[in-house]
C-alpha cells in the first residue's frame, strides 16, 4: 500500500500556513509568463483560481460546459458565506470557526486544512466587497450577518437569498477582466473528457467543443479541476441539471484517489417531490431555519388528516404540534446541523407523522416569526396598540426583505403562499463532502493535478456546515492555490510547452472518440434519463439518509447489473459532430454509474455512523450517529484498479488541537 | 398534488444548426400534470421523441431555479412565457389549460445566433462584461470590508441591479434587439458603489462601445425589456446609464 503524504507543514496549528507561505518556493514573473495552467470549471473555485493565477502572470485556459462562466452551479447558492470576522462582537474567532467546522464535520476532517480555511475566511469578504459584491448591510452602512446551523455565533454574510449569485458574479467579473486583457482564454460550452498524462504528470486535457462536437487537445503545465460536486448521482438533488462527476472521475481513472465518496449531505429544507416527472429538487435555504419553526402534528390522527387532505396546517392547534427539533435539541433547536435535522425529519415521517399525501414532508412555519418581527417593527414605528392585522402586515414586510425571493420561489413551484400557510419541506441530496483526495497543497495523488472547491474532499469531514462551501471554494481559489501551485511549478520552469501532437495527446483523444463511437453503436431502446433515474433510486433507497450492510450489498449488485444494461441498451439520438445534449448526458451517467458503486463500497466499508453517513447498525440508544474513532478516524482514499475494482488507502486523522468528542447539540 | 393530465399542442422551432433554415414542427403531448415545470414538460416530450427514434429538441437550461440565466424560451410571443418575473424553468404548467396550443421559439437577435433548435449563442454578453463590467482589483489588494461603509439605500439599489441573471430576455423582447437593460444593470450596480467610482467613466464608454460592436440595436425606449425581465431590472437603470454615458463623454474621457 502506498503511503499517502498529506504534506501537512510542521509547527503549531496557527503558524503552519504563515510559515508555509513564507517558505514556499516562488516562480519569478518572467517564468510565470511561460507557464500555462488549465482550469476546468468556473464556479467559485474555478473563477477565483483562474483570475488570481492570471493576475499573477500565468497563462490560463479556463473551461466550462455552460454557455457562460457566469452560470456555474455556484450561482444557485442562496444562504450565505461564513467568515470569522467577529463584526458582531459575539465571541467569534478563527479558532471558533475552526472548531465549529471540525465538530460539524463529525471529526472526520483534516485539522491543518480547516484551520487555514478559517484563517483566510476574513480576506474573502474583503476581496468580494472590493469587487463590488453587494452584501446585505445595516442602516449604519456596515455589513450584516446572520446565523446558520451548527453554530452559536452570527458569522454568515449574505446578499438576500442570492449570495452565491453575487459572489460568483464578483469572481466572474474578475475572470472576464483577465479574459479582456488576454491573460485567460475562456472556453465555454466545452466539456473536459480526459486528462492527458506524460511521464506520470498531468499535462493537459481533451475537451469536446459542445457546439461542433470537435475534440480538442489542450496542454497545461498543471491542471486544476474545479468541477463541482457529484450529488446528481442520486438523479434528484438540489444541484443544477448539468452538475456531474465526469472531470473528477476521469482523473480518478488516471490515478487520482477518491476521498470519502460516501459522505453525502442531505439537506433538511427542500421542496418535497411532487411526482414522477420531477427533474430536480429545490432547496429552501437553510437561513430559513433561523426564523422558521419546524413541526409535525403530535397526534397520529392529525397526520392522517393532513395526508388525506381533510385538514390543513392551520387547523392543528398549537398544543397539538410537535416542534421536534426544539424538543430533542433544546440548545440548538431548529439550528442543529443538517445531518441531524434531516434524520430527525425522516424519523418523524417514517413514524407516520408526515404532512402531505406521500407522508414525506414536515412543516416549516413562519407564523411566529412574522408576528415577532411585526411587533418589533410596530415598536420601531411607535405604533401604540397595533391590531394583529397590522402586526402581521409589518412582519410580512420584514420577512419579505429577508427571504422574499425564496418565498416567491416556493409559491411559484408549489402554488401555495408561504406567507399564509406553513411551507412543506423534506430532506434532499444537496452536497458531496467526498471528492478527489488532495494534500495540503490541494494536489491530488497525480502530480500536477489539483482539485479545488466541492470537487475535492478536503475541509468538511463527514458533514458540511451551512455557508461553508462558498467559503471553501473561494479560499481554495483566491488564497490557497496561488501559493501552493508555486511549489510545483517552480520546479517546472524549464519544461517548455509540450506540443499536442505528442503520442499521449493522440492516445487520450482516441480513447475519448472510441467511447463516443461506442455510445452511438449501441442503438438501444432506452433514454439516458431512464438509466439515470434507476441509478438514483438505488442510491437514494440504499445509500441515502440511512444505510445498512444488506442494502449496500444489494445496491452494489444492482448497480453492476445496471451498468451492463446501460452499455447494451442506451439510445443516443443524433450525431457526435453536432450540439447533442443526450450525448453529453450519456457520458455523465456512465461515470455516475461507476461512482455509485464506489460510494456503496465506501459506505459498506465504513462500519460506523458519522455526519451524513448513517449506518443503521451503529447508533446510540437515542438514535444519534455513533462513531468508532478507534477504527475509523481516517480518510478513505480509493485507488481504482479497474472498473468495479478498488484498493483502499487510509489517511489517519490526527487531532492535536481539538479534543475528539461525541458530538452533542442538546 | 394533482392527477389531472392536460393535453396540449406544441409548435416548436426546429433548426438543425446555425447555417440551416428552421421551421415550426407540431407535437401533441398528453398527461401533463400542472405541478410540472415547463421544462419538465419538455423532458416528457423529449423522452417521447427518443423512444420514437426521433431527434429530441435542444434547449438550454441548468439550475432550473431561476438563477443561472441559462433557460431561454420565447413562449407564445413572450420571452420566458406569460408570467411576470418568472424564468422559463420556473414557469409551471398550472399557468396553462387543457387544450392549449403553445408556440415556442428561440431568442431572436442578430447578436444571439441560433446554435440548434431553441439554444442560442449569448457569448456577446460575456464580451461586454470583459470590456468593463468589473472593478480592477487584484486578489489580495483589498482593505478590511467594514472600513468602507456604504449607505444601505445604495447597497440595496446596487443589489437590485446586480440581480440580473444575464438571460437575454430583454434583448429578445426588444424590437430593436437592444441590450441596454443588461448593460445598464451592470453599469448601475458599479456606479452606485464607491468601489466602482475610479473606473466609472471608462467603464460605461467601453461597455456601450462593445455593445454596439456586437450588433445589438439601439434603444428607443419602448420599455418592453423591463416588462419581460424575470428579475425586475428597472428602466431607471437605462436612465442612469444614459446619464453616466453623457457625463463620461462630456468630461472628455
Ligand atoms: C441550491 C444550492 C444552494 C447552496 N447554498 C449554499 C450556501 O448558501 N452557502 C454555501 O456555502 N454553499 C451553498 N451551496 C453549496 C455551494 O454552492 C457549492 O458547493 C459550491 O458553489 C461549489 O462551487 P465549485 O466552484 O466547487 O463548483 P461549481 O460552482 O459547481 O462549478 C463547477 C464548474 O465546473 C464546470 N465543469 C464541471 N465538469 C466539467 C467538465 N467535465 N468540463 C468542463 N467544465 C466542467 C462547470 O461548467 C462549472 O463551471 C449550495 C448548493 C446548492 C445546490
Ligand atoms: S436585464 Fe433582465 S432580461 Fe436582461 S439579461 Fe438581465 S435578467 Fe435577463
Ligand atoms: S435554468 Fe437556470 S434560470 Fe432557468
């Protein structure tokens, strides 16, 4: 077994990064101009990395499959971004953000990385404000904060319910500035379909021009994968339709280990499934748990009545409501971390207390918040004895200002008005903590190949806290990679650009073409979506919110069978040399099928419960996740041997600064 | 949850690529639930076409949450369809009734050439942003975020302008195919913030010049853009752009 070298610098936790930066080799400006870097992805991680590297003088080529870099999935993030600024004077600090993140991740993240993330978090906010990102502000003109799950301080910066959009547009504007200056060449509507390896190093990619279907070869001294998460392996998720694992998977096939593939985040507040036609699930931002109260009826007969439509939420009297999060977790209440909140909802629904016809929904209620805000507003406006209608109207205004776009979205999708009746929500797949294994420098096990943002496994352990993915993506791109890549590239200044007629490029391109031809040759009877839906169902049922040995073993067999069926019965219409979304999907689903098997294998191997990974065999008497630190305090890093065959490598997790403990939010 | 199924007739623009001529094709669909989104209805139709061995309809979409700006259908003569402030992906079938005929076309504008069927090329928008839609600040140059207080009013107004999703419905709605609303949204956002001040003049001139160069038409103040904009970008932004442009030219830069 090869030893994984995480390259964590020595020294005390709060000086590691400073010392690293002070001693990392640099590349001088004249040499930077000769070095080319490929960035796959233009979300927060990719856009920030591409623009920052271009500003430093590197020649950058950036790729995305959407029609514009501005449309990367980061655009959809709603709630906010964390930073340890302590602007609220409520006791926040770099250490506390570090601690909360390690604890929130259920002690399965690497200390050194998380501390660094926490250290640079403040600079991210500074950078974004300087770009003109319009964060929410208080009347005094200073930045506003709100709280998110798993923390007891207010450290989340936001721009209404459109934080990801505003952050991405900021990073995109920096990227476009570099495009305009000729420092970045942008390839939109291009999909990376393979990594090119020369002498054991990543030296380029094969990309398909999605409009013409042409395969292109691109050289880079280094390749950065910023290609996002793989939640769509479940078919239904809150991810954008195009989000996929292909870039990471091709890297995995070329030798990059995959870290903790089974760590998936199921988000507690999403709009429930409405029927078989459903193509994606919509998140209702976690920020809604700040003010909203979650409940189900306390009496089974009320639940029945809600399910068959004879009662409505407002018919259930206060005394007959079970605010189960407040009941079970008095210290954190509705703000427990996501994994805990999701499981609690599943537990109530499995017990028969679900509130919609499928029994798979709970209420998220804003009545109390509207009343509370209304009263505060009335006092502010010096209204004496306002009637309840006035209070309600004032309260609605406040809620509208904070969450208006989310409420509109809910109305649009469900046809119900959340200002008047509680929203119905249910957990849905949202984020993948797992991803390509990377060392402290964000390099994968393939030299010269890096992974940033959601595509890597690095900072969130077994569960990510809300508002921390945006932070991580931008930390990786703006403040980590510009330093760490120097360590590799400084040794590469003598390597001239390798011509793309090199046999390795030719071979990689041929392999990609072969796979495309194979797809068309099948001429089967079923659409790509048909297989994707079936894969999603297996994953959700057997590798979703709760997992057990029997189910996982079955899932592995079912996925293997599905893989064979897919490769003999899928039908791809049209041709390869044209704009062909079905062909794009086919490639992605082929990779998802292989990934699904690995996720189940990882979940089967990890015989403990931690964070988002809940093995039914391992729980406390109260139904909480039960970790086994003696046996599983490691990162699983999987090496692919061949399709359907992997070898497990372990990176031991050493906790020198935080005492590892049972997580409690009571 | 509704189990009623609608039967609809779809007249959809089919065009193999940018070089060939397009035409309308008619497709019946049935069993459409009112809980479906407009794009989910297209999924159903495409599934049907694939099973019949036909070429499915190409259309752009990604987030299906009304925020990425990728979806772009011209539905019954309106960009993004009949509802106010709603993108194509957020339009739900409960806005239609059984028996309806729905006509679907791509955005039409010289600066947005058709790629295939309903998908068009909007990269001209990216080039306009590259010409000036930014603050020139390199990573690492920033001061502490709270050392620059900004009146809430201005911050909110800048945010409202920054909400533009770059979908191009404004261009599709305009008889001149003008991109003024899109450009003015970015110009406004940065003109309202102190961070945008140093480059205020070059920005507006460069962006407007680029817009003209890309082949967008002139603005004749019909207001169709703001009416169809799914994000409520207001005409005030165009007025502000005009002021900014005038000022920049007067000051001779
Ligand atoms: C609905 C929703 C709300 C969220 N809200 C929050 C929040 O409030 N706070 C928070 O912290 N996090 C939130 N998250 C999580 C967060 O948004 C994501 O984890 C983060 O934005 C991922 O950024 P990224 O840069 O890693 O990847 P992405 O933004 O997903 O970008 C991936 C990029 O890679 C490109 N790409 C992928 N594959 C290829 C390929 N093969 N070839 C070429 N290009 C490719 C894509 O085109 C895209 O440009 C939310 C997530 C969702 C789904
Ligand atoms: S101004 Fe409105 S219609 Fe035009 S691109 Fe922006 S969001 Fe779309
Ligand atoms: S698909 Fe993203 S806005 Fe419609």
